[in-house]
């Protein structure tokens, strides 16, 4: 999924979530969950490709 598609999906997801909280129907909930699952899968896919950032090494303050 490219960045523009991801952005569009997130906009759709947020719109569906807002709609669900206005009127808590099963149909709205299913739409929200489907969009959230799609976004979650994309996040997992990208996380599997991009290595996590390196944490700086902390020095031990109590040894010389």
C-alpha cells in the first residue's frame, strides 16, 4: 500500500469511527473493525520491512 492509499484508508477509518460513535449500530461497528484491521495489517507489514530505530547505548553511571 502506498502512502496516499494509506492516508485515504485512515481518513475512511476515522470517518467510520465518528459515524459509529454518533449511532452505535452493528453495521457501523463492522465497517470500523474491517477498516481498523486493514490499517493494522498495513502497520504490521511496514514494521516487518523497516528495522526498528537503534537505541543509544546507556553508559553505566556506577562503574569506572
